[in-house]
């Protein structure tokens, strides 16, 4: 879309440069390929040298104004492109920042889960040892506690893998 608009602007600028109109003393003059035309009639040879120079000077002045506006438009377009590039770079930087924050959160969560698993394992071992020392464990209960402790131990190894 932008390319299309630029193309149209260039075509219009080219048409302004090749055929221009100026108004001098309520007369409209047009310049085409070095000829001065008034109302569709070539009046280059009819005009005096002073009038020709006045009209040609006005055409040159108009050409300079058009050239200045074209340069200003180009500078503006260039500035807009640079701003878009800067916005894209900022967006990329923000995305990298979000990604880094997400990774950090995941690591913190994994560390917290690992710490919880270790604490649960230690608490289960302590409770098992207390019950065993008091002699309150039947062979079936002892088997269940050992299974529970083993399960908690595998959970620790899983959370350790997620930490890496």
C-alpha cells in the first residue's frame, strides 16, 4: 500500500514538473518542453524578451518550490520509516524481556516445587522413624510408608530434572 502511494506521488510530481501553470496578471501560462502556452496556443515567439524572462523565472521559482516540497516529503517518509524500525526494535526488545521473565518465573516455580518435594520427603522419613521407634508400625503399614517414601524420592528426582 505504501509503495502504491509513493508511486502515485512520484507520478504527480513528475507531471507537475513537466507541465506547470502559473498566473501572471490574470493570464494563465503553461510551460511544456520549453514552450510557453497561453489558452492552448504557443505564445513563445509572440512574447517580448522581458515577458519571457519574467514567465520563465516564475516557472523556475515554482520548480524550486516543488523540489523543496518533494525533498521535505522524502525526509518525512524517511523519518517515518526510521520510527517504524525503532518501534519494531522496541517490540522485539519487549518480547525478549517478557520471554526472559517467563523463563525466570518457570525456574523459580521449579525451584519452589523441588524445595517442597524435599521437605515432604524429609517429613515423611521423620514420621516413619518416629512410628518405627515407638513400635506402632505393622508390617503392612511399614510397607506402605516405605512405598510412600520411595514415591516422594522419585518426585524429588523429577523436580530436579525440571530444575535443569
